[in-house]
C-alpha cells in the first residue's frame, strides 16, 4: 500500500515518548504525575444530575452544531467574559473538545494557495501538537516561531519578513501560553491583529487557559479585535470547559468567529463532525452559565502558584507563571532531568523538547521541563520540594 508522506516524519507524540523514556526504570518513590494538563480538582457536583435529568437524549442524534441552549450559554459567557456580543446562531459552534476545532478550522479555512504560493501557517514553538498536524493536513508550510525568554515566551510575529507574511493564511497563538504561562497583553494583540488585517490572514486564538490566572483576567483576542473594528472573521476563538471547569472528559469546547468563518466550519463539520451527546450538551450549557465554581477553582491554582513561588524562591531562572497551570523550569537537559527525577523521587514531569520542534540546541524546549500543577496543594508542595532538591540543590 502507498501511504501519505506528509505524516511520515511526525515524531512520536509527547506521552508515548515519555513512556519510552521512563517506564522501563523503577520510580524512586511514590509516583506523582505532573506531566499531562489534566485537571484533578472537583468539577461541579450538579453536573451529574443534569446529565441524568436529560438522559433520554441518548436516544436521539444530537444537534451537530450544538443545541440552541448550549450556544446561547456560550454566547452569554463570551459576552460576560470578553465584552463581545456574538450571534449564537451564526457566530458560535459547539465542539467535541477544542483539539477537534483547532484541527478542523484549518481544514475549513486554509486556502490551497495564498497570493499564488504555498500558504504558510505560523506556529509558536513550543506548541500544542495539533497545530502542526493541521498544517500538514492542508498542505501548508508550518513555520515554527521560537517563543523563548528573549521574546517573552510568546512568538515574535513582527520579526517575520514581508514575503512570508504575504503568504501566511493562519497564525496560531495560545494565550495564556502552554507551556510557559505567558499572557498576550492588549498591545501584543493589537500588533498581531493589525498585521493580520494588513496581510490578510486569520488568527486562531487558543485561549483554553484563560480562566486560570492570579488577579486580573487575561484580555482576549476578540475583545481587542472589537476595539479595533477588525474584520469579524479575522479572529477565531477557541475555549473549553476542560481547564475552566475541571471537565476534560465532558469534551465541551467552543469556537467563535465571524459568520462567514463559522458558516464554512459548520459546512465541513456537517460531513465530518462528531457532536457531543445531547445530555452532555445540556450539562455543558449549565456549566458555561455558572461562574461560582470557576472562582473556587481559580483560588486553588492561585494557592499552588504561591506554593511554587515559595519552593523555588531564589532559584536562578525560575519564572512564576502569569496564568495557566504549568511551570516551565530551566534545566541543562529536559530528558536527563525527567529521568533523574523519576528514578530518584517518583515525580513524573515532561521534557520540554517533546513540546517543541527542532533538534539539539535548536529545540527551544530542550532546556526545560514542564510541570503540571494539577494535584492537590499538599501533594504539589511535597512533589515540588522533591523536585528542587533533586534537580537544583544537589
């Protein structure tokens, strides 16, 4: 059989690579998982009641774009969170998790050519791996932009040559950033949106960590685009209940943009989408409409920020995250550090190189480990203390 070459050079996904690195070694203590960004806080207890109440819906095919109630709840959340009014019928669609949307939006919106040339898709490096696969799937050129301490851990789009910008179709941007926790401020969004308007490309704003922060809520791309009077189709917002509400298994994500973008995405999804079951849509609508549990959840992460700041006080190179729930810790070599930590303590972290593109020193994640602050505060404190002693105080 013949197989497509466009996927032949994909590296193994991050977590199979991690298992190959660690699993044939014995952990040096009680295992603490700090690798995957899977929230462990309690989700609202009433979610189960809503699912049971609407259980008869499992007997019916669910609406592909999301129920009227779910899209209305999403529109209400966008209005209260971002100050932007969107038509739930034409500008919002429900997703089966944002990874689906981040992939399929590129399939629906990336042209075959841009100004007569192969389109480019801009990707921050490190990055959420679906960005790269979406780019390859539409036969675009993925262009990786290193997001390092020198660039404030966000990609520097302004340094790109005009020739590249003129064939750029899509720019992915994650704010708050995974894994670094950096936040795009109003000025950053203004500059990026102005570039997108000038060079006619679309911004895919992955804001899935937007509700986990210290004091002030990170400003969103939709807010700034509205302030600037930008084309409504210029920005595509992605968000979900996974981090905000500790419901990664509910698979409730949203995509919001101008009516033309959403029309094209809906058309593709009518053929290829996997909608959320009806009872889960009913539960998601109730969760999107509730903020009390989000405030409680955020307070737990703020407590863990403080724990991390205490544990790593005085450590050269430590940067306390602005938002999100990852630590991005500098080490001489991420794989060596992860293996040493596993063998000596049982604490399991992810080498930063697994989240980035490039080899050796050309990989901007190679000198880091990513640590997920998803466990309970007391577990987090103990694990971070072991990590510091093992990797920094020897």
